[in-house]
C-alpha cells in the first residue's frame, strides 16, 4: 500500500466535496435503507485494499451527507468550517496526538494554553479563568456544572468527589423553563436530577425573569446553582445576565451560563450589549463549532474558579507524568484522558480571522437573520415571532384561506426540505409549530438569504395551491 497515494486520493475527494458544497442539494438524497444497502453487508473475511475502501466509502456515503458546511444550511446553529480550521483539522488527524497530558504532546498543550488566553480576551471574561477543550455544548455544560457541584458542596463542608452524593447536602439547581436540553442531560449525568431542577418563568422571548428567580431563591440557604442562558435555541434571546448575577450571588449561588452560541456575541462591538453581564458568572459553556466555525468535536468549558474546575475533573495516577508546576496539563480541565487535538483548529480559526474577523462573522450572521425576518415579515400570511437580537429567526405561516397554522407551517417546512435549495428545521415554541432559521455559517451571503426567502415563498404558494385544488 502506498500511503502517499492513498492520502492524495483522499485529499482529492475532500477537495471536490468542499469545492461543490455551496451548490449541492443541502439535504441528504439517500434514505437510511439506501445507505444500508450501499455501505452494509457482512464484514468480509479478507481485508479490502485501502484505496478501494476509501473510493467506495466516499461514493456510498456521499448521498447520505447533509451540506451542513455549506452556506444554505439553516436548520440548527451549525457553522461550517473556516478554511484554516479545516486545514488544521487535517493536520490534527495526521499528527494523531494524544492530547491528554503535556508530555504526550507539548505542542497540543501549549496551543490550548495560548488559545485559552485568546478566547478569554475575545469574549472579555475573567482572564484568570480556566478553559477545558471538550466535545461540544453537552460536555461543556457537564464540565462546568461538575465544577459548580464541587464548589457549592465544598462550601458546605462536603467532598462529592471522595464521598459521593448519598449523604451530601441537597444541591438546589434553578434554571428557566426554556433552558436547553443539554443542561438537564448534564444534571442527570451528575446525579443532580433533571426533575429536581426548579424551572422559573420566562418572558415572551424566552428570557429568564429576574423576579421569578428571586422568588425561587428566597428562603433557601443551602448549596445552590443557577443556570442561565445566552442564546435561546429558538429566539436567540439572552437572559438578563447582570440582574441574574446580582440575585444569584446575593444568595451565595454559583451562576453558570449556557452560552453555546450566544456568548460569541461578546466578540462584536455591535452585539456585545445583548450579552452584557455574562462576565459576572462563575462558568460558561461555549461551542466553537457553532459561531467560530471550526469542525465538530470542539466545545469549551470556561470556569472562573480554576481550583473548583480542576478538583472536579483531575484524574490522578502514577503513570500520568506531569511536566512541572509551570506547565498547563490538559487533563486537569476535561472529563477525558485520551483525546484529539481540539485546540489546533481553534488556533487556526482565530489566527486566520483575528478579533475583527470574528466580530465581522458574528455581525454578518446577525444581519442575515434580520434580512430574512424583514423579507418574510412583509408577507401577509407570515408572522415573525421573535425579536431578532442575534442569529435566530422564528416564523409561522397561515394558510391563505384560513385554517390550522401548525399543520400548514409543518407542510411548508416539508416542502422546503424536499426542494433541497436550503435546509430548515421545525420546533414547537409556546405551543405553536414554528420554522427555525439559524444563521451561523461564515460563507453565507445576502444572495443565499434571498434564495432562502424565495424557497420559502415558493413552498407557501405550492402548499396553498395544493390545498385549494379540487
């Protein structure tokens, strides 16, 4: 086997996909059964030549790919991969570093150290905070809430890492009715219980109400964690973080902010006021594969109290050789020991953009969301349901002759998906079926937003015509 030839062929396939992703059908064209037939079957007794494996694998998988890295994917907050980040990811895979401890990859450890400083500057968070490079938003929330669990119990005189939760003081977790599902999943994994969380009321845009939080915290003085949100998954709204921080800290609570995409708004001078007060929190969960547009497997757990962060995560074993007191050990801050070099792609993305470039990326996506909302909002049978504060637009459609708006909205979504020009997602928000439009790709243009609007309006016309046909 000629490894160079194999890698050149693989690069050729990858380059062709990357070159065409902006013009291809956005949704997958193959069904699950199609993919099983093409890719499945019994494992052969004899191995297949690697070049054949790669050719057949790429050819068989391609119809089942969704063009999430292209400019017209709006179904979820999923950014594409910036060119520098994509190239760095190729290098990370080639280098194949175990980035759990410094001695296995000094380059990976130092890059994470450098990137941590850049991120804290960019997001204007406390510069002494610790940063863990995790898989995504789920593990970022898990890691931050583990640090929170450690600290609130430590203050109560309990070591949860040594003694578990069986006889521990009860930890009260307060969040909102519109908290992201990953927060509740983290609570279940941490033994804090998703059903035990107190969910306080929100306003019409999905922001936590400070008065409801104050009421929920009144009269309780035990270990407490408050989880707020920067970037509602539907509306993009940000909780009033400054007021929430004051209330939480007055009650001795740890304040966590789930800022998977919304926290990136702090990188923009134009949008920073939407995320004011985040700097007063105790921890923050962020996704780099969202608005920073690096490949997947790239979440960030940021904690203002490094001792709590490290105590909640550190694994100790004699064979895990530490490089010295002046060196940052990557495994101090994350749940995993063996892991890939997540810092490489973030390093390349940040260097290629600079602070101004990150701000421009955020502003561009927000402007695109405002553009589509304005275009659709001019139509008589389309209702834009949210204030466009960041990169999310939420809309509902009403049939021309009247009728069930929920069913009609779902039918319009289905038609847009079938058309293939763009990809959108639906949700139920405040008991209404809605279309969610999430703009977070670096390569999306105004022309792409116009194509999206045209596709939606075309789908409405077709559905109205189908319903009025005899």
